[in-house]
């Protein structure tokens, strides 16, 4: 059995598995980098995904919207790509993302950054790049007052650089803390009032579920993947992608309404516990493996 996930591994695994006669060949689509590309790169990437579908015995997507996107783009026929449970790749470790366990580390992180008492905190977790919407987030943040923005994740200047004005704004604003990569993003998520993920493209958006497990609602963009991770108006809020004004207005409204924010956070946490517990999702995947192996 072969089970691949990333695009390059998916193509290599599909070809090698088919040539070697491996009887069970699986691939999970998590996102399509070519969705924002043009020209030859887009054409070749789409071709690679079609080869992955053709040579594997079964394919999955980590969200229903992503499955539908792949069908609409002609990558696979209707019914060929499946979604396990409610989606996501592996769910959330509820023991790791436990708000009680993280109360002290979150307070320490807030103190270390010197965040004033009473200030609302927006947290972003991911690659701090253009296609993650970092430019729009920084621009939207300039509309807010008495608020701190914490960017958790690496810059990628060689791969997807931010605009010079965005970098200048980050460096010049004392209320923006760019902490870089951190192996324990849960310490920052646990001190957040809102997670913001204004991406142009995503897989399922696992950080949304991690924040939700801590009772933190997410303000994201209405794109493939995030429309599954966030139930708009119930567990978070969705706004159009690449729209800094809409993002800023939604952030201001959400931060000003403590009652609504708390209700969204409670609903988000309940949904994660009900549908995205990693232990239950891993058990479901193992059951799928056993079923496929017995059929072989």
C-alpha cells in the first residue's frame, strides 16, 4: 500500500506504485498550488494531478469544497474523489490544544511580548507570505485601535515575498509582533481573541481547527477549504479574499462584540470535539486501510 499527500510525492508515488504493481495506491489532495498560477506552470501542475487520479486506486480530498473544485476543474470525474468524515487531514490533538493546559504558557507569551492589559489580540499562524493574505491583514490592521497583531510563522522571501510596503509596515508598527517560526503555536493561539487567516488558497486550514479547540473563532476568507473549516456566522466569519477593507471592517466588528465572539468560540470548540478529534479520525483512517487491504 502507498498513501501519498503532497503534490510531488503524489506524482512520484503514483507512477512508481503503478510501475511496481503495488495493489493499493492512495492519494489525498490537500490544496492546489496551481489555483493561483498561470501559463505553463498551471498546465503542468493540473496535468500532474490528473495523472495522480488516473494511476491511483483511490483518491481523497481533505474538504468537500476541494473535492468539488477538483471535479469542476476537470481533474477527476464526479464520485472518484472521497472525503473522510467531515474533512481535514488528521483532525486536532485535543490534549495538546486544551485551553486549561495552555492558560499559563499563554499568559507567559503575552507577558514576553509586552502586550498591554486590555488590548485585544489577533493571531495569524502560517507562512507570512503574499498568498496567505499577510499583505491584506497588515493593511486591515492599520484600521484598528487598541489591538495587537501577532504573526507566527516564517517569511519566505525567495518563494513568495511580501511587498516592500508590507514589510515596512510590520517593522514600523510596535503593535505588530512578527515572532517567526515557533514549534508551539498553541501558546500564541491560546492568548488570541481572534485567529485571522485571509489566505488566497488553502487545504482544509488545520490552524482553524486548532484555534477552535481553544475556543478561539477564526476570521477567514471565502475560499476552497476554509468554507469547510469555518461555518460562516456559527464558528467564525468569512470575508472575500484579497479585500483588506472587508477584512478590517469584519475584524473591528468582531473585536468590538465580546458576546458574539464568545458564542462563536464556544460553537467552534464544540464542533471540533464532535467532528475533528484526531484520535477518532486516525481510527477511521486505519479502518479504511484495513478494508482496502482485505479487499486486495
